[in-house]
């Protein structure tokens, strides 16, 4: 079946009332591949779980500062949200999502704002003292405060030094503030500057989030389809799954985009299931060109796999597709 030209006006797949057509055709309860971080649909990939465990350890061990890096689309922001959502009742958390700040005053205001504290008015030092007083009060009351700064590669050396000083705050034998920097690898180059030696020395927890392997990339697609109420073996061919898993390079954002567009293309073509041609067209639409393989790429679907079972990763076989 040919897909080019099937979706007029772009690959939207929506009717006038906002209903996504493929949800109806393929029996989905909701959209399986979202453009924004899907915290409820968190997929416990091996690398993500290890990163999560190390970040929790950094908090428990009173390390003060931690760094999570990874290439764009690997799920750093989602992991940060998942971490903050599962810290427990004795933790106050804040997430600063935009690290484009002109100076220390703007940084302090953003932190105060996300902690629901007064942030307007006052000099830089007054804002710093306001934040310091709050942090020490919470620490004495037995509350941990965790601050995540996303897109931290945009922070200047001067702002990083301010964060180092905030991370030094202690009440007794406990850190008053736990800081997690979430950034692209560019931040690693910034940290090499001579003026940031003290920060470098305090960054014991340095975690790199790697893309998914082929097997976990395939299981990632299955995981989201099952969560949406689908029987993946009924709507996605093994060749399609293999193509998405391999050519996405294991980057969850690309997997989401490619799988979503493949569903839209198949639906627009009124196809009963999503095949390799739909996957190839979807990937091409994302600028990922694929040479025609001599043999179809297959990823076998796992029978009786629980939705939340990260060990039910798909295996690659040359055998024909299994019927579940």
C-alpha cells in the first residue's frame, strides 16, 4: 500500500471535533505516543532505571549536587518529572524548566517562584537570604528540598557558581538543598573552565542517559500501545516494529514521533494494521532516510508480556511473525 499523498494538509489525522481517527480504527483508549513528557506512561528502560537509582542515592547520601546528561530526546526531562513525583511526603521539590537567566537575581527569582515563595522585589542578596532562610527552616523541620534545573547547559559559569554555593548550605549533618542539573553534554565543556573547579569537585554523581538498545526500543513501542489499550500484534507488523526500533537510534522522542506518524499514515490509508511501508514513510517525514533492506527487518512480539514488565523486551528473530 502506498502512503505518499494519503494525508492531505500534513499528517494530522484529526477530525473536525478533535478526535484522533486512529484511536477509533485501532481500538485505542487514548493516544499512545505523546509529544510532551508522558509521566504516567514512563517506560522503565534499564538505563533509565539505573539513572533514577543513582539520582536517588545522591539525595539519600547528602551529595548536594548531581548531574544528568544525555543527547536530546533521550528522556531526561521525563526522568526528572518521574523522580520528583516519587520522592515521598518528606520532600519539597521544585523544577525550573528554562535556564535562560540574565543574572543571579533572575535565577533566584525563578527558584523562589517554583517553591511558591515571594519572588518579586528585593535585591539579589535579599532574595538569596529569603531562599536561604526557607531552606534552613525546612531542613530543621526534617524536610528535604530537591531542586531540578532542566536545560542546565544554558547556565553561565557565574550562575553555576551561585548554585554551588546554594548546594553548600547545611543544617546539622544534612544538606539544606539537593540540586540536580539536567543538561545536554555541552555543560560538561562549561564545567572544564578554571573558575568551576570547586563545582567539578562536588559533582560526584554524573549520570549519562543513553539511548535505548534495539530490543528495548521495540518494547518501548509495545509498552505504549498496550497502555493505550491495544493488542500490538493486531495492529503493528514485526517489520514495522523492527524498522522503528532500529532507525530511531533508540531515542524515545524519535520513537514517539515516528510511531505516531506511522499510525496516522496507516489510518489515512484505511489500513488494517501499520506495516513497514508506513514506518518507512514516517521516518522519511522526520528526515531519516532508509535504504531498502535485502531482507525485511523483524522484531518478534512478546506473548503474555505485562504492560509494566521492563524485562519483557522484544527479541530479534529471523523466523516468521508469531501469532499471539
